């Protein structure tokens, strides 16, 4: 790329040329970006995913006469909103090069704590407070072990995955907590306006919050830096343990918010609540284009991935496709979306190698 | 790259769409929602539901359920059934409380909702169909012993634990009707705690302390297998009859060996059939689910509802050498 054509340049750079008044071609230009902004957006992961999402949407609408119904689409959002709330926080954790597999168990412990508080006569505001505090404590526990003691997060959170749910089982056994106050049902069963659910609005607010946090603040840049090279990040003055600790507390907090929504939607708590969700959440994050090894990813990608997964499960559900076929489909989608671009890039490179230039 | 990729996806998704086109227009669509797909018991219930649909005509059965036995998975399934505007949902619930909000929504949108096998709390369904009832089970376990003892004789009970609610109720109901079977004497009740080895030792103990014992009644699927094994091992197959409640898959060998002449458990095919018939009658408006009311179940007669709008389908179904081979692969 020593001699790029003009379309390889960014708009800003081209203007820079004009200001310098140098004759075109007489200066050697080293571009700061390999492709134009337009090409970058069109060729991006998010665009690809959006295309897949659009196709699935059209296909669903064609395959089932029940798909394009505002109430049905509204019901369908429950398939992903709670999981996606956690996925945003998980995306940051994974970008920083860590992982948190204890999220579903945090939901179980938070939900059990709320059920316990109900037995003691707590009302909705107290329940919310209990949930947020317990969620953040669980996150902080993970955070201390990973960030301060430097233990590998995969090991720590596999441990707390058993620990948190184990506590829920000790408290509840084979029983269930029910009898949540009527006002508590608003979070998981309420509507803000027409078909727009409370959960959907909450989900959008959380998406916006994480977009700003990751892409518009120095904290977000620190997260990327840590994921790319923790040592370099440390030497450039980023307080790595502190950032990681905050990320785990944030994940605990979002798990608590998801637990509030889910518990409210179910109207009851059992220790087996949300079992297996951690893998679906990680799937969502990876499908969203976040590098599982850390260092890159976007909130927009995770948002689109959540919509795609929600639409796939709902669309297949409308056709009464058995759940196991659905899991296979999501698995293939994941492998396909991850592998195909790599395969095509390899093929492209080979062709270039044969015919240079 | 994008172009290749797009073409590939378009091809596969359209192909999938063609394969998965929905099945077509019947007068009524009844969804049979089970705890999880791939369980023999529920596959058999689906068979019964299809039988009912064929008998009724114009009924499409949607047999569905989550991949594993979670309430969240069942709620996703129920939401998609609500979206399809099915006429009725008959569900065997993974969680009696968690499904209530989703099922209430279904009822709000005019869908008939019943539960069967594993129930939903009363506010989340119109009625619940139990496979059997405690008095029917109590009567059946002593009847099976008595039917093979025309001259009467001594029988003993091998139960689960002393605090097992179900077993205690069944034994209590059994003791109420023992008088109807002249010559039958219940000499002992022992507890194997639903552990194979303890149940086996308790059965051995019964045989040595009552040498003229004619039958062992074990109203627990663990106990009945252990007792049958103890009887065969003691060389008393054919002499002491082991009966009670068990699973055909686990009991087939003992029926073959003669250690057990018959035993009982609910018949999943009848259960799926009855649930479908009830859902159909309620959705058609030919019956209504209210305390004291009766709802038709086709060839199985009708079910009468108690104050919780629950009803019992029938006597437990008896399995013996004549039918065990048809059921041993099912559950």
C-alpha cells in the first residue's frame, strides 16, 4: 500500500492535501486508514449482521402470517431483552480480555434474595434496592478475585457460577417464592405505551448507556487498551485492576436488573431460574462481533446480534420448530457468521497471491 | 466477499423457509405443551393426542415444548403459541407458578388453557387433569394383589420413606378399602426410603419374618423393582407376587420372570387423549370448566371437577404380560 489510489483516503486527508497546495502525485501519502469511511461502514461486521437480520425478518414475515403483528413482535422482545441487558456488560468484560460465566447464577441469587425479602414483607422499592445491592456484591466478589488477586476470570466465575446458585438452592431447596406485590409486576409485564414494553425501554436505555460508556469515554478507551495489551495499558498509566473491578461490578448490576425483569415476568422465584443463560449471553456477544480474545467489538454489533437471535428463535417458534433444531440453527448461525468471512478472506488472499497486483 | 456471503445466506435461509412452511388450515388447533421434547412418556401422550384428533376430525395437534425442562423455555413456547392464535393450550408445567402470567395472557386473548399431568396454579388455567386420584390409586394397589389371591392371604407393604406424602395418602386410602377384599390381610408396612439397597433388604426382611407372605405391595417405582429383585433372588418368583406402582421399562424383566404378575401406573397415551378431548370440548364451548361440572373425554367417559377445578382421569392403568411389551420402550 505504498501507492494508494485517492479513494483509499479519508475525506479529511484529501482536504489536507488541498490546503498544502502540493501537486497531486508529487507527495508520497501514507494513509491513516486503509479504506474510505463508506467502504468501512459497508464492509463492517455490523452491516453484515444487519443484512442477516433483515433477511431473517423478511423470511419470517413470509413464512408465518402471524409474524407481522405488533403485539406478537412485542411479545417476541421478551425472548432477548433480559439476556441482552447482561450481554452489553458482558461485551465490555470480554473486550477487556476477561469473561464472566456467573451471570445466570447471579440472577438466581438476586431473585432468591428478592423472594426472601417479600416473605419479610418488603414492598417494591425495597425489593429493587435488595436486588441491586446483592447483584453488585456478587459482581464485586468476582471483581476482587480477578482484579485484585489476579486470578483467571474463567476459573473464578466457573466457581462462583456454582457458588451463587448453590446458595439459592440452600435457601429455597425445592420450594418456590411467590406472592410478589402487584406493583412489582410492572417491570416484566408492564407497557409504557401501546405495544412498547417497560423491558424494551429499559433495554434501549441500557444500550445507549453502554454505547456512550464504551465508545465516548476515556473509560471505554481504557477497556479497549487493556484488552489489546494489558501490560502496555498498565505502563501507559491506566489503572487496570480498578477498571476490571468496575467491569465485574457493572456486570453484577446488570444481572440484577435482568433478574428484576425476569422475576417480575415470572411472578415467582425458583433456584433453577435462568439456568444456562450464561452461554446464550456469551453467544450473543460473540455473534455481535466482539473478539472473544479481547481488544475489539462494538455495542451496535451486540444490539443487532440480540435482535437477530430474538427474531430467529421467535420466527422458528412460530413455525413450531422443536427447540433442539432451534439450538442447532443458532449454533450454525454463529459458526457461519464467524467462519465465512474468514474463509472468504483466505480465498481472496490466495487468489491475490496467484495474480499479484 | 460480502456478495458471496449474502448469496450463501439467502440460499440457505430460503431453503430453510421452504422446508419449514407451516402445516395447514384445520378448524381447530390444539397445542400439547410438554415439559421437554424427547421424553418417552410425553411422546406417548402425543400419540394419544393424535388419536383424539383423528377421532374428532378437523383438529390439528401442535406437539411442542422446550429443549430442557425450564419454565423460561416453556414461556417462550407459550408466547409463540399465543402469537399463532391457537385455539387451545394443554400444558404439563415445569413450574406451577412461573407459567401463570404467560397463561393468563393466553386466556385474556381467548385461548382455552388447561394443564395435565403436572399442574399449574388455579389462576393460570381453566382446569387441571390429574392422571388418577388418591382413592383410585389406593384401591388399585390392593385390588391387583387380591385379584391374584382368590383364597386370600397375607400381604405386606413396602413404601418409600415414612414421611413421603404421596405414599402415605395412598396407603391410607388402601387401608380404607381393604375390607372390600375378603381374606386379604395386611401384615406389615416397611420403609425402603426409595433407595434400591435399603428397599431390597426390607423386602428380604419381610420374606423371612412372614414365611407365608403371598404378596408385596410397593407403591413406589424404586421399591417395586427392588422387591421384585429380592423375590427373584430368593427363588420365590411365582410364589410371592410383587405389585404396586412402577415403570414398564424397569418392570418388564420382572413380569417376564413371574416375580410380578401385574403392576399399575398412569397410561400416557390415555392422558394425551383425554387432555386433547377436554381442550376440544372447552374450546368448542360444549362444556365449561367450573367446580362440580363434568367434561367429556371421548372413549374415557367424563371427568368431574372439584372445587379447585381439578379432576382425575381414571384408575391407574394395569400392565401385565399381555401388554408390557407395547409399553416397555415408551417409558
